[in-house]
């Protein structure tokens, strides 16, 4: 039987996680470059091509957490997340389909998207996400993905969508991949935190979750900064 944890201890754990997010916070340089219009259109296209290599793998991360999760409530959230990644069965709403559409609006072909080679740091980021979600306790994985990645997406993607429309001439349907995350990831992150607070049942899991959150943000930072440098070169 799962040991009941006092509410105050769980609240402190969540506060500790948010403290880590503040300590490790960074500003993706691509964000400012796109917002100001300083990044070239070719650079934006290069960013989207690399992002697409991550999007193609993201359902595997969710599936791996689901496979390790024993609680029906959490399974439901993960299943919903996975179903949304696949457009709820509608091809035109599938997230990979949508990011390919965004790439086409920037001049890339579907073949270029499919054959895009991940940069070393992109591959490291994907491999790290796969390790965490496949090999760690589901609480640790939900913290890494839900708080380390999805929590930041609504603001970042919402502003990026506006920038691509105002600075680079894209239409709203072209940036639908970004816009769907404004609402979906806000809900995912909020509900993930509720699940983590409810089911994080041991000191060891909590400590590992804190470590995993730091690791995820740092890996993501290396990925973001290196990708920005590559896009500048383009």
C-alpha cells in the first residue's frame, strides 16, 4: 500500500521543483532573434527542421512514461497527451504533420524534413529524453517532461507564432503547430504537476526528480544555444 505523505511535505516538494526552474532558467536566444526579425529566414527554416526531428520522437517519450506508470489517473493524462500528439486521429492535426506544414511555409520540402539530420546536440537532447522516460520512475519522467519541457512551451511558442507571422510573413494556419501547444501544453503541465504532487511517495524519488529536472533544463539549454549558433551561420 502506498504510504500517505503529509500535504505540507508534498507542497514543499513542488515548491522545490519550481525553485530549481527559477535557478536554472535561461532565455533561448532564438526567441529574441525571431522576435526582432534579426534571424534570417533560412535560419528560421533550419530551426524548424531540427525541431521537427524532436517532434517526430516526442510520442515515444510519452509512450515510455505510460508504460512505466501504475496509476490509472496518470495513465489517462498520458494517453490524452499521446492522442493529441497524433492529432486525435486526424492526420491534418497530427503534430508532426503540422510542423512539416510550417517548414513548407518557410520553403522546405517534406523530403527535407524527413531526411533532416539531427545536430549532435539535437541527438543528445532526444537521447536524454528517451533515457529519462524509458528508464526512470514515472514521477521522475513526468517532472522532466512536464515541468522541464512542456511548462515553458505556451509562452515560448505563442510569442514565436506571433513573430513568424509579423516578421516572416507566415499566415496563422502556417504556425498552427505552435498555437496548439499554447493551450495543450499549459493543460499538460498543470495536470502533470498535480499527478506528481499526488503520487511522489518516497524521498528517493523526490530527490531523483529534482536532479532530473536540473539535468533536463541543462541539456535543453545546450540544445537551444547550439541550435541558435547553427541557425546564425545559415
